[in-house]
C-alpha cells in the first residue's frame, strides 16, 4: 500500500509536471521569423514559353519523373556558371517531363471517358 501512496504523492508534485517544464523551456527559445522583404536577394526572372518565371533564392523548382517537385539542396553553394547550367538544363527537362505528364493525364482521362460509355 505504501508504494501506491508514494506514487500518487509524486504525481501531485508540481516540479514533476510536464506542462510547467514545457512553458519554461519555450520561454528561453528565440522566436523564429522570416527576413524582411529588403533583406532578401531579388530573384532572377526568366522568360519561358512567353511567360516570366521568377527563380528565388531557393533556386529553381525541379519537376521529378513522378510529377512531384523539389529544390536543389546545394543551390546556395553553387557558382554562377553552375547555376546557369542547371537553369538551362532544368528548363528543358522540366518542360519535357511536364509535357509527358500532361499527355499521360490526358490519355487517362480519355480512357476513363470511353469506359463510362
């Protein structure tokens, strides 16, 4: 019996309370904020198929084979010539992948419509 009474006593101890510890821990962490608009480098504007595309400081978007999108992890460490080559290659490759994905989508839609009839 004494073990159950000691466990209930320890649970009521305010110093053992998790919410109090969490509140204290969070008060010492700095608040994360976004940079001010003037602190960020301006992006690069490119014309692609007659449309202006802006590449920001994170680098260009990569269209993966399955249609998902990602970014290049080491974009900030690349030299300007590397960035230029990546942009040139990605624009072509992304366009090819998007065309293929759209064609697959359109074929799937057409086959679904023919099955419904």
